[in-house]
C-alpha cells in the first residue's frame, strides 16, 4: 500500500469541527510543514490536543493566532500571547491538563483503557467535576482517556511503510498520539527504504500510520 500523499491532501483530511492531536514541544517534533499548510487552509472550529501552543508564528500557535481552534486541551500556553488573549476574551475554551496527566490520558486512549487514577491535581481546579475513587483508603482522580479524529506527528526518520523513529526530545508526544487517533499522518524528515531501520529502534510501527508526507 502506497501511503504517500501531498501536503495539500494531508491538510484536506482535516475537516471543520474535528478533534486533532499534534505532536511537538514548542514546535520541536511538530510536523511543521503540515501545520504551516493547515494554518493557511482556513479550516475552523477545531478541537486541538497538544502539549503547548508554541508561538504565534510557529507550530500550532499559528492555528490559535488565526482563530481556527474553538477548544484547546493543553498543558502550557505561556509562550503564545494569542492563546491567553483568546482565553481571557472567552473566544477560546481551554482545558488545562498537567503535562504527565495529558500524556497518560493520550496513552490510555491509544491503549483502549477507560481512564486511570492519579493524585495529581487533587484539591485544585484540575479536580473540579471529576470522579474521585478511593483505593486502600487513598483518594484518586479518575482521568478519562483522550482520542482524536486525526493525529499529525513529526518523525525524524521513517521508512516507506511508515515505521517511525524520533530523535532526541522530538519523541515527546508523537508516539502516544500516533496510537490514539482514527487517522494518523506522519511528516518524515529523512526517508529510508523498508528494512533499513533496526526494528528495536522503531517507536511507531507502520501499522499505526495511514499516510506519509515527506518533508
């Protein structure tokens, strides 16, 4: 199966109102070519799941600056003033999630779990409206899993079938998100032939990847 598509066709998969996960940490590990094109597409009313909103002119921050996002599920927004401005004006609905909790919620979504228990956020605004479960006399928050219609991930190296490797900190949320979406599009910086990657080095197996965009 040929998984290669153009950036234009990749962006066309993202429809108004969809929930989209985008890998990256301050645009490191973000599929920036796809996101740049998505920012030019005009598609709106997205629910965006990401670690942070990068910068107004870089990474997913462009989607915020363009007001293409209606809801944001995120850990950190401090580097993008557009995000806080829209939050304060009521234009953007933001669900703040502690970083480790965000990662585990995405992992739970990919693993088919109903959620997980954590003490992180107990007694804070994070706990508002969430079920509390008592285990051996200790209380935990029940955090529910996250999934998306589409995940956009950025890989350092990948083969033509979609096996992916992420170098250094670019790994961040990418492997988790690749397992937690109905459709996965990978932007690959360095493309190699099938068989060139050591199997034990692969972090996202090709079975998770629906489409490939070569950077």
